[in-house]
C-alpha cells in the first residue's frame, strides 16, 4: 500500500473531476429545461429528479457566472454594421432595440431577457 498523503492527493483530484462533471450535468439539465418550454415541475417529474434539486443547482450555478456585460445601445434610426450583422433583433415597446449576434451564450441571453422582464 502507498503512503496516505499520496493517496489522499489523488482522491482530491478525482473528487474535483467528479464535482466538475456534476456541475456540467446540471448545467445541461437546466439548459434543457429552458429549451423545452416546460415548467420546472413538469420537467423534473418527467426526468425523475426532485424539483428542489433543480432549483438548488440553478441557483448555485447562476451565482458562479461572470457578470453580464452590455454593449452600447444606439438610439435613433441609424443603421450600424452591428445591426447589419445581428442574427436577431428585438424591438422593445419603448422603441429601443436589442441586437443579438451569432454565437451568443444561451445563459447570458436568458439573464438579459430576465433583466428586461424585471
């Protein structure tokens, strides 16, 4: 048998990998629920896990995210190169426009939409 110090170091690395894998698994579950359009309650029931687990992981993973950075918002009728390259453009009731380019992170977009709803 090896020395306990070496063994525990290896175990720590394995535990870290398991934690990262679990984070990734829950991140994917949360994204899948958002894409599904189902309520959290229904999604959890169909997937076979407890609703409280879903909310716990969603809160835990969101608290780890980087702060959202916003781009310059243009007002008026000027057409910019950014507008021409936008994949999607949302026009708000106030007349302001939110341009969403290709490759935007789904989690970031979700956070921005939640902020707009508030």
